[in-house]
């Protein structure tokens, strides 16, 4: 069955025991006959899998099984505030930098429908009713949270985590009615590791901006605004808005990544470099005209981003424009850049590192990950050069082993690298500076 990667997953039935080659199935710490995953649910249906492994699986929108392998619980998703809509009297809460989790009454599920293996003691007191919330540790602890909740061993590390609940999807009435239901349900069960997420009315625009400034000064991500009386609906809705302040910065263009799909033949992403040597890609914020005539290699551009990852890479970068006072070069067409693949010589104002070739993903700079738990102390590193991808792994402090694989083209190598990184983070590896 085709998954998110280039190579399909293999599903088998051996003596009545179903298995899948995907990481979500392989990394579960329970008996193999009780494991499931979204691919098996797509193949066999939710009802058959519930009967086979025991425990309720989430109902999808409309009460039917998921129509595709990426379907997860029917969650309400936010839109971005347009800075114009009047949000007076809306419910305001801090936007948590944690892991979205859907409690179906028996288990925690991710947005994609994968199981979070919380210990039994963490679940005590939670109601049988569905809850929507966030698994959260603290501000600026996103990667720590991910490394814990994606583990398969129901570790005691879950004592660091709290389930902050902001809605009760199955409860009747508007948002205020569901908040009352939520308050009563949590008071009745008195769960030790769960609580209702704080909500307060937004008085006016000035109050919103003051609260946003306060939250961001404490290291928070932003705010969420909920329309009074609104229903819980699956999918993206203008009744739930996210409000965040992004940071502006500048970077040097060191390459162009060719586009695909509707951007075929023009820019897909700018490959850029920060003054400290960090390479990454900017793939959004461009007009069609800018994609057809992108900034030349050696140009300094401005971009907006949300925050820096632990590895120093800007998260969610978006293009603003060419820095007007940087003596920027004239834009050039992607077609001309693609035809030569690599700029024949570095621009005079570029740093010592060479420009990046077209099609090479931002992971060209080695990305280093660690997994430290109990007696385990392992590292894993991956890098890409053209159409080759190299990995290195072993115990922390050792030289480890290495392997290089060649692909048909740079984009195929970039795709394979992205898939491996996702698998490693699913296993609990955390990216570090190295």
C-alpha cells in the first residue's frame, strides 16, 4: 500500500496475524497480534480492526471509516487571523507548542490517527467522552514533548507531560456549553495529568495585542481565538483563529530548487544561508512572477519565520522580498539556472561555502540526531550531496558506521532523506547541533 514515502508499505496476513512494514506498526511495544496502523485500518476497515485488536477506533467525519490513508480523527483546525476581523468577546487562550492529541474515550490519537502509547496511570480519571487537546510540557519544550509521546514503551517520562484540554467534540451545544461539560467531566474523574486549558474573553483589539505580547515575552507561541457559541466541526474553520507574531531576518541565496506540479519549470524553493552557515529552504511567500524570475544566487533576501528549532533552523520561513539596500543582483529565470545545474563560480560576496546545486533539499548540511534513554545512547546523522544520501550511526562518542546510497536524481535523494528523518523522529530521536 502506498504511504507518504516513495516505497509502498507491505501488509501481510500470516496465520491470522496482520502486519505492516510502516514505522508506526514496527515500533509498537505491544504484542504483534494487537498492533494496528492506519494502513491496516484502510485495508480492513475500522470495525474489523476494532474487533481484532480490541478498543474503540476513532469515528471519522460523518461516522464512516477513513476514505484515505492520511485520515485521522475529525479534528477542528484553525485558520490564521487576517488582522482585520473584530475578535472582541471571542474566547482567547494561549497557543500551545505541544503535540495535538485526540482522546477517543480509551486512547490518545494523533492528527493522522496514530496511537500515542500513554501509560495506564496517565489515563486514570479521563472520561469516556472524546476530548480535544494538547500533550504539553512547557513553553519551548516542543521537541522534548515529541521525543516522549512518540515512544512506544509507555515510559515514566510521561510524568513530565500534561494533557491540556480545550474542547469536547461530542458534547452538545455551543462552545460555552462544551466548556461547562468539560469542566464537569474533569472534576468528576479528577485526572492527575489532565486539566482544562484556560480561556478568557477578549475585550478588544488592544487587549488581544497586549496578551499576545505578554505570551510571546514568556516564550509562548501565540494565541488561539474561538468564536462564542460556535459548533465543533471537522476540518478548517474560521470560528477558530490563530494569532502569532513572526520574526523577520535576512539570508543569502545560495541555490534554487526546481518546482514540481503547477510550479514545474520555475522556482520551487530558494536555498538560502544564514550568517552562521545554517542552510535551509524558503518555499512559500512567492508570487507567480517571483517564481518565474527568482532572486539570483548571491542576493540577500528578507524572510519571515516563527521561531528557531533546537538546531538553529528557522521554522515556517516565508519569503518577503529582496533586501533593497543590499546591492541585490537582478533576478534570473529558473530555466537558465536549471540548465546549468550549479552556478559555475561563486559570487564574489558569497561566503566560503559553495552554492547549493539545484534540486538539493535543505538537508544538504548534515543533520544530527540523538536518542538517549536508559542504557541507550545512540546518534544518527544524514546528509545529501547531489543524487547521493549518506547516513552515519552508532553509539554517541564513537565513529559509528556509515552508508551511502545513490538515487536517480537529487530530488529522489531529498525525498528519501525526508522520509528517514520522519522515521527517526517517530522513534524518539531528537535533532541536536553538532
